[in-house]
């Protein structure tokens, strides 16, 4: 398939990758007790919330990545708006986990929550097979950031790892958030050299605390 120049457009986006901690463990537990439909309900609850917010123009609901999603926010989104959205989706997850999933689990995983990776940059938007696709470094970086939260952190639930570039643009003030400067090596990014990043903890009460 040949792409024409008019099929390609450059767009600045704030890219968010997120997924569910311990999803494989949760799935195996639910499968053993024939409760897979409950996990489906969890995913549908998150998806419904995301579709609502996307329909209101807060972000583009780009792709599902199995146990998570890729969100594309406009470049001028404020740090306050971004944090509020990520906090709300975390609360939706926590509520369904507490009310529907945890009661049927044989054993609750040590870490339960969502993890987020955030970067900002120019993406190439294209149409392929009548679908909108994006490519660009910010997608790769956000994906690596999301995966790197677990490095040197035994409790990564409801935490966000943000590139310094994205953090400066979002102008996230400390406020009620716990901010921490960290360094990480991101696979195949900048020759695997250490990068200066910011990790923040969302103001969400972890499901683990709810169960105590």
C-alpha cells in the first residue's frame, strides 16, 4: 500500500500509556474459578469511562493494548487536567476491583492498580486500511516509561512516570501530589543511557489499603 503525502499529517500530542498491574495473576485466578466475565466487566467499565471522556473531546482514545490503553491528549492540556483524568480512571478501576473482582479472587495480588507512562512530541498521523494510525518517538518513549515504573519500586500502583520534556510542558505543580525526581534506563531509547524523569503518585487510595 502506497501512502501519499496528503495522507500524512504531523500532530503534537501528549501520549499516555497505561495498563493494569498484576493483570496476568488476576486473570489466572479468575480463570481457575470460571469468573472471566468479571474481568471483562472491569475492562468494559474502564472503556466506558474512556469513551465518555473521549466523546467530550478530552483526548483521543487511540488503542487498546490488551490490559490497557493508549490515550492522546492535545498538546495544550494542562497538568491539572491530565492528572484529574488519570486520577478518575484510577478511581473507576479501584471501585470495580473492590466491589466486583476482589470478592471472588482466591488470593489478592500484592500490587493492584494502574501504572502510567507520559511523553510529549510530534506524531505522524496516517490513514491505513481506513483506520487512523500514529507513529512517532513519543509513543515509544511513553510505552517504555510505563514499563519502567516497576524498576526500583515495589509499589508502582497509581504512579505516573513522565519524561522531563513532558513534565516541563505540563507545568505540574507539587500541590497535593507526591513528586519524585528519578533516573531510568529506557530500552532502545537514547542508547540505553540514564534519563532524568519525574515520577508522581496519583491521589488515589490504593485498593490494597481499602482491604486492610
